[in-house]
């Protein structure tokens, strides 16, 4: 009840601030005072108090210090003044990269106004850090480009942006900042290796997808061919045999069902180290890419729920964000949940860590349907 009341008060205050800031005069006053930094407020307070105390006590030194502090503030205000109105376009060469690859971006700073703009600083938020660029003085219609490289040592989703123009003074008493671009997401996919697509397994199924592999017995008719010893006589096409004078048999195309199910254990207790967990995520990503190479359906189930695997790219995006979970459900329960959610799977991989017990592994495997081919992956890392 108290939390809901506090949240409603915060929303009301935010709405009030937005409405008041929209007023021309009051909005300018609010923006001016909000541009004073904490150090600037400290200098302002020191200057005001020093001047008042010095004058009333006839203390010349304190008065001089107070006036000097106020003079510093006035100088900082003058230095931070200047026309703004820069336009900034933020671009990424690729929105998706693999861990270890270079991620290159570019800032295009333009002057869309009808007058020249003085030099300014541009800050770009990248993940938890901030990069700073210097933009020179720009005439009307002129632009300036800045390229940058983002570190992709570890998988993850890295927010890039927004780009912010900053004007201030060398002492840091004033800071006028304006957001000039939107934020972009850089998906750093897990490291992967090439796996032959056939290793994810097939199950022959009359309701499966038709392939280009020929078979002597199936439901998808392809063509007629000459009889060879060993062919099933039930597939002899007697009308064509009578017409040609040669024994002709039906040739079929195989119908297969291949649905890959990945059960990724996020339980922190199952993993000996962060390196081991990252290796497991890379294994899952490699299997996803191998299945996607031949347009095979994939499902990924974890303790936090199923991941979006409607396409290989979206599945890799989801794997970029997975993290270990504390006090998560155990592997047997997770395997049972996965089997219930994806009963149509033909192949299931249980991906867990070296701390998982053999009892838990056996219990997990027996909970999978007999129609599934089940493999268990563990990774032992020396630490």
C-alpha cells in the first residue's frame, strides 16, 4: 500500500515537472538551475555565505573569497553559453556480431540550423561506460564524423547511445546537456563453432517435411524408375510395367521431422565457473546455427522460460542475454517441463554443468519421451 502510494506521488511529480518545464519562462529557469552541477552549487553556496558573513563581520578576506567564488560561477555561466541545435545520427555497421569480432559505429554530427554552431563535446553512452568526442565549430549544413570501436570480448546486449551534446566550463561548475540521438542495441552473440547440420538428428515421419533425398519407401511420390534386385515388389507400378514392357517401381522422397530441443540449465549450482557456463551457451548457439542452416525448427527451454527461437537470429539474440539463476529449479524438473512444452521435438540436448550429479542426469533423461533422441552435454574446466 505504501509502495503504491509512493509510486503515485512520483508519477504526479514527474507530470507536474513536465508541465511546468513546458512554460517558456519557467522552463528556462528550471533548465538553468538544473545545469548547475553539485560542485557548482557548493561554490555558489560558499560564495553567497562568504560574501554575507564577510560584509557583516567586516572580514575582508572572507568577503574576497565569497566574491571570487561568485565570480567563478558567473564565468562558468558565460563559458557554458552558446548556440546549440546539433543533429546527431548514430549508426552501427552491424547490429549483431559474434563475441571477439569488431563492432564499429559512427557518429555523424550535423548543423541543421541556419547559423553556425560553436564547438562542443559529445558524450556517447556505451554499456556502462561513456565515450567523449570533440565536435568542432560547424557552419550551416556542415557535418563532422567520428568513428568508434566497441569491445565485444563477452556476449551480451550492449546499449549504444544516446549521444548527448555537452557544454560547460573547465572547472565543471556548469553542465548543459541535451540528448541528440536514440539508443541502439548491439547484440554480441556467443562464440560458435561449425557443426555439421546432420548431427542434430532426424526422425522419419509421414507428417514431416519433404526432402530431396530419394527413398524406396515413403509417402511422397517422386517418379518411376526401373526395377533393381532388392526393391519391394509392393512398389511395382503395374500399369507402367505393362505399357513399357519393363518392370517399373515407384520412387519416393523421404519425409522427415527434425525439431531440435535445447534444455539449457541456468542453475548456478550446476556450474563450476563462469567460463564453464559461457562454454555451455556457446554450445547451444553452435547447435542453433547448425539447425538453422537447414531451416530446422528449434526450441530452447530454460528455468526462466522458453526463449524466442522462432528464427536462428532471434534465438542467438536470446542466448546473448541469458545469465545464471540463483536457486533455480533442478534439471529433472526442467527436463520434464521442456518435454511437456515441446512434445514434438525429435532431438533433445540437455546442457548442464560439471557439478550436476549422475543421479540428476539419469532422472532427467528418463523423463524425456522415448520418441526423442536425448544427449547430455557437460563441460569440465580445470580451475
